[in-house]
């Protein structure tokens, strides 16, 4: 039986293993953390349908557990990767017929944008923190009060030359709209403002969600970037921005600021490229052979990519791509 080593046990790696199993190909999944699921394990409800993330992950974990010929190694990394052999941090060597890299993405570290006060002022949180707060059912300010005025800031660590992240992270506009709706559902009388540069609602049902946020939930959308955040004497946050539609400067106090952090490439991608002759894009995400007919193949024969290792993607896109990888591998193995 042909055997594939998949590095990364997020949804891309898991789905790829499940699909390989259904095609009669065995797989070992290597996950550096102690559990599978990647970032999805931290999310609350998923755009665009508000489906609980745990339902999607639960179903995938069940399929993964039931599938034949999949083995999982958690808490380990790969120290040496070739298409025919992967060496683990334990010293074990895994012979294989191909390798799939499914190591995902890294959340932008909001502390780098010091002007927004993350890690400095109370009640400045990231979109990932907010997912965690939703999961705990606890959206409270540091003083224990409920927020009455909340701002969400788009493009934090994306489309930003200053922090060398020029790309659009693609999922944060829709995440920001989803989170604004969830906040309005929890606090119907609160004022919720989304500060955006452009609203990018590229997927099925996204534009409808954006309209619903405005019409049904009365979420306010302000076209402009916040330039500075400072604490006020009464424990609130003062935002300075420019409304770029009216051209007017704007000052506003809020109780909570949510930074919609971008998806950036893993730092280890550069090392993968240098050590194994793989290619990175300017954004740091790995570069597939092309964007069309070979979009899950790397430039090294026998090394494939699945999921957000090559670019920001939604959950649905990641799962679809992982399925494609399994099919391409089967095809490729038959031609060997
Ligand atoms: C704030 C936020 C909210 C989001 N909400 C939604 C939503 O509502 N709906 C939606 O469709 N999409 C959403 N997304 C996108 C979604 O998170 C991604 O599509 C999905 O997580 C991609 O999965 P992945 O497996 O490619 O990567 P990841 O989730 O990053 O998984 C990669 C896995 O690889 C492991 N790994 C990394 N390096 C190594 C290594 N060297 N060795 C071994 N293992 C390694 C990691 O530990 C991780 O388990 C959101 C994204 C963000 C940032
Ligand atoms: S998806 Fe929206 S918030 Fe995210 S980087 Fe692109 S434009 Fe900015």
C-alpha cells in the first residue's frame, strides 16, 4: 500500500488523510501540538452560516478516527523532509511515497502595531481573542461591565507595507462582519462600528451577511483607518481616525476595540524553501507550481501543499483543497 506523510494536523491535513484513506492510500499525520484541528479548534461560530466550529471539527475528527490506515503522531515535528522519507524530532524515520505540507498559517501578532495598544491598554482584543471570549460566553470589560460601544478594526497586519504584510488576508472582513453581528445579538443596544479600508465579501452568502449586518442589526460601517488609540480617564479607549468617505478627522470613545488580525505566512516557510529547494511567494506563503492546473503541487516532485500554507483560505476552501490534493496524489502515484 502506498504511504503518504502529512505534516500538519489542522483541518487541511486531517481532511487530506481521510480522503487518501478512501482512495486506498495510507497516511501518517504529524502534528506539533498535542491535538488535531489547528486554528479551527479555537473558533466559535463560522461565517457565513454561523455553524458552530466544534460541529465541523467534530464531524471531521469522527471521520478521521474511523478512517482506515491513518496514524497520528502528535507533539512531534519533522526535522528532515524528502519526498521518500521524513525524519521526526523523536529520531524516527518514516518511509513514504510522497509528502504533503499542511502546516497552515500564523496569526499576525497585534503587539507589532503598537499604536493600537494591544497588550498595553485594557479592552483591546484581537478577533482570535474574541472567538475565545464567545466560546467562554464571557464578553465583559476589565471592570466587569458590559460593553456599550465597540469598534472593530479591519486589516490589522494585512495590506500594510509598514509591517511587510502586503497581502489581503481574505477572511478578516467577513470575520469582522460575523463578529459584529454576534456582538449585536449579545448586546442589542450597543453601538458597533466596523472601521474598514475596503469591504471584501468575496464568497457565497458573504455580501448578504454584510447587508444583514447593516439593515437588520444596525452595525455601523466607517470607511477609514484608526491611526491611534489612547486610554481615557474614565477607562475607555479614545480612537483617532479619518472618515475617508467624508474626508473628516474623527474622534470617538469606545469601551472595547477588536483588532481583526491577518493571516500571515509561517516563519518556517523560508527555512523550508532554503533547505529543500521549495519556493515561497513574496507574502511568505509557499508557492505552488502554478495557480491553475498544478495549484497543490510544489516545485519539488513528490511534495504537495494543502490548505493555508499557500494562501489565506476559508474553512470550506481549505477542505476542498485538501480533497483535491488526495486525488492529485493518487493520479501522480499511478503515473510513477
Ligand atoms: C480570526 C479568524 C477567524 C476565522 N473564522 C473563520 C470562519 O468563521 N469561517 C471560515 O470558513 N474560515 C474561518 N477562518 C479561516 C480558518 O481558520 C482556516 O481556513 C483554517 O484554519 C485553515 O486550516 P489549515 O489546516 O490550513 O491551517 P491551520 O489551522 O493553521 O492548521 C495547521 C496545523 O499544522 C500544525 N503545524 C504547523 N507547523 C507544524 C510543523 N512544523 N510540524 C507539525 N505540525 C505543524 C499546526 O499546529 C496546526 O495544527 C478564520 C481565520 C481567522 C484568522
Ligand atoms: S479581508 Fe478585509 S480586513 Fe482582511 S486584509 Fe482583506 S480587506 Fe483587510
